[in-house]
C-alpha cells in the first residue's frame, strides 16, 4: 500500500499545443525508477485522479514531473489551470516498465503521449552514460504533435548511442521522418538488428497490442523480449 503525499506545483511546461508537463516538489527524498508511474489527485476530489507516468528522470533532482495530454475531461481542465504554489496529492512509485533488466540493446516504440516513461528512461541512460544502445521509433500524426522534440535532439547530440526515428502520418518537407504507420517494413529498415533487441512498447492500448502482434507474428520477436505499458483511458 502506497500512501498519498502532498506535492507542491513548482512549474508548468507546455510541450505541444495539447500536452503539458507539471513539475512538483515534495518534502523528503524523491525515490523512483526511470519509467515508473504515479497516481495524482487534483482538488482533493476522488473523481479527479489519474495514473500518469513520471516523465522526469531520477537524475533530475528536486522535482517529479508528469505530463498529460490535455483532453476535454474534467481532469484535464483542472490540470491545465494548475499554477506554481498549488497543492496536489500523489502516490508513487508504481510499475515495472523500467530499465532494471540485463539488456544492452533496446528498441522503444511509442505513440503520442506514450513517450512519457521513455523520455524518463532515455534521460536516465544519457545522464548516467549507461552502456546501452537505444533506438526509438516515435509515432505521431504530425510534427506539431511531437512532445519533447528538442529534448530528444539534445539527448541524441549528447549520447552517441541514442537514435530517434520519427514516424509521422503527415509528411513534412522540412522535417526528417518516415511517413506512414509503423509496420514490419519500417521496423526492418529502421531497426535491422531487431531480433537482438529488447522492445519497450508504450502508448494507447490499441497501439501497444498492434505493435506486439506485429513484432511476435510478423517479425518473430520472442514474447520474452517485449515489455509493454498500456495507457488505459485512450
Ligand atoms: C500506467 C499508466 C500510465 C499513464 N501515463 C500517462 C501519461 O504519462 N500521460 C497521459 O496523458 N496519460 C497517461 N495515462 C492515461 C491516463 O491515466 C488517462 O486515462 C488518460 O489521460 C485519459 O484521461 P482523460 O482525463 O484525458 O480522459 P477521460 O475522458 O477522463 O478518459 C477517457 C476514458 O477513459 C476512461 N479511463 C480513464 N482512466 C482510466 C483507467 N485508468 N482505466 C480504464 N479506463 C480509464 C474514462 O472512464 C473514459 O471513458 C496513463 C495510464 C496508465 C494506466
């Protein structure tokens, strides 16, 4: 049983036109593993609580960050008006979608807001200079939907072993990307050593299921080389 604790909002950061990060501070040590999630409750209202992945890394000291796709829900409305000084209640850490396994070559596949725990794990790998080889296939509708874009560009520049491929539905002449939806051909081309990698899949349940089916059935990736995080609710 994890007890709820009070957390103070210290900043809010727009990531895209409909994605927002909230940074909170708590009393005492902040202890979690990159990739884990929390439960946040707003306005002390049981109807205003959601599970959200922690988008910051344990190497980023002094705050916890979570990042929400803003929808027309009451929860999104309450979250989008949070300001520094406001209090929220959080329970953490939850989950086993983490780097705590003995793998060196990793492929992350993410759709939309499913990037949040992956951002945490990549930042952790970069800051700790972990001996990992990471590829990320990050699917979005268009360039304007890419959350943490500059962040990933900085991480790629800093850490030689991170390669990000953006897969977009809409073509953009000024942006280097693969156009289409992630399929077996795209994985074979962008991750040619896919049979030697451990896959982390995160996003809306339908996307995660589709990717898992594609990897196991079309590409014969063993189920034991795949871990998933489903963002129930999308
Ligand atoms: C482990 C985990 C990590 C997540 N991380 C993130 C994140 O980092 N960022 C992010 O934006 N979202 C994340 N989600 C999804 C998030 O919890 C919300 O479900 C989602 O954001 C939709 O909430 P909403 O208020 O926008 O929409 P709503 O309109 O309230 O929800 C849409 C529909 O989903 C249903 N629903 C809401 N929550 C759940 C649930 N837990 N299980 C089943 N059905 C549900 C609602 O009843 C409604 O029918 C995560 C979910 C899980 C389980």
